[in-house]
């Protein structure tokens, strides 16, 4: 799908709301806070900016953001019973809709002081995202993105989740084509001006295998080891990638 300049401007506006959600939830993270508290922070931003959450009621999802601590990879449901503790890591996935157009981004943050391994996981996962973004240029291929994500993550001794992937984004949060965070064996379509994709590496300390909890949403690492998740929505322009969800 090729988005015209007017559409991309609406996605910039949605992206600015998402960026504010990221800034304010990140600032609130500390030992003792609950993931429901973080959801309230994000909900206030959505309300103040006249936006809508693209997660709330999505296939029945009950919250404004996804909050996934430690060995939870993605899609965690915020809860008053989920208290963050010193040494945890927490992945926060934020989304907003402005005039029917979507923004989507995620980050993983430390809760107080964390282990060297956890710190390295966060650094490598974010670096893998930026490596993927760097190749989002006209004439490159879609799956060059995942190849770069995989290269950075695996060079550090980590693994890339296979079951959950990035995606095109626009008038729906999840549009085709999907964007694997690994090299799937074929190059995929050429990247064109006006393409907009949400790139979201999910990187595990251990194996890439996943399990889904009985709540129907929360995805965990099968081996119980840590996972991190970083994401941005990016438009491809003549001058290279434009990150629409940067704070």
C-alpha cells in the first residue's frame, strides 16, 4: 500500500501521540508501580490529545496499552495485581489513532537497577530495530529489514522470535504484508516511497520458542528467560526512512 502525503501527515500526528505515551509511561516506571498504573498514564495522553487507542477492544483486548514484564514477550494485559519490582524489565506497547490513521511503537525499560545480561538484551534489541530501519530505503527489499534485525540479535548470542512479526500500518493497525524479524529465505517486494511499516524486533535471551497463556493474549518465552521488544512506525521517503513515532 502506498500512502500519499496527506495520509502520512495524519500518521505523523498519530505517531506524535504514541511518542508522548512512550515518554510519559517511561517516566512513570519505578519499583512499586503496577502495570495498570501505566495504562492509566497512557489513557490520559490518549484522552488529552483527542485520539483513540488502537489496542482497546481490538479483538476484545481490555486495555489501552500492552505491558509485558520479564519473560513475557508481548500482549500482556495491564493489571492492578502486576507490581513492578527492582531488577525487572517491562515492555510497553503503545498505539493511537488520529482521523482513522494509526501509530504503533514499543519499548522495553529497566525497573531500577537491572542485571548486566538484561541491560545488554535491551541495548541489542534496540540496536537491531535501528539496523532494520537503516535499510528501509527505496529499492531495497522488504526482507532486508528482518535480515538486519536477525544479524544484530544473533551476533550478540540472542534469538529472534519467529511467530510474531512486524507489519504494514495505515488505516488499520495490522496490514499486509507482514515484516518478519528474520530472513525468511526470499527477498520480498521492493520498498517504495509511501510504504509505511511497523518494525518490531522481539529478542530472547534464550530460545525463540513461545507459549500463550490462558488469558488468550500474553505470550511468554517457553524457557522462562528474558525477552525485549522495541518498535517504531516508519514511512519510506525519497530521503530515506522517516520514523513517525520518535519522542
